[in-house]
């Protein structure tokens, strides 16, 4: 894992939407006509990341809610992020867009 990876934030790629289901979240890639289902733990991780949380925070939530080992939770979060990226569903949020700007007087 690269050193900055734990602090990155993710967003859905344009053309990808989500829908809550009885068993987690469905992701629809409207451009390709494909969809993926995430189970409740995957849905929780995705919500954390899309809400601006880090992968480290998502792993902490897995540990707190599901009593899994921290190493296992971290590996699972990183694996899910990798799969979402490989499928072209998410992209890294541009941190400069989130930073406040100051105007000069």
C-alpha cells in the first residue's frame, strides 16, 4: 500500500449510481449497463468512503461493528477499493477541490 492511500477519499465515477437494497447496496454503471451488489459490510465500507472517510476509518468501523481483527478489516477494505477501481466504479476525489480557498483583499 502506498503511504498516501489511507487518507484518500473516493467518489463514484460519473455515470455510476447507487440504490439501497434489502441486502446492502447495488451499484449501477449506467454507461456499461452493468450492476454490482455489495453485502451489508461492503455497503458500510462504501458509505464511509463516499462520505469522505478514509480507508483506515472504514476498517475501524468494521472492527467496531463486526469484531474482526484490524489486519483483516484493513485487508478487506483495501481489496474492496481495488475491486471497485478495477471495475471503473470509483475514482479518487481531487483533494484540491475540497480545500478551502482564500481570496486576497
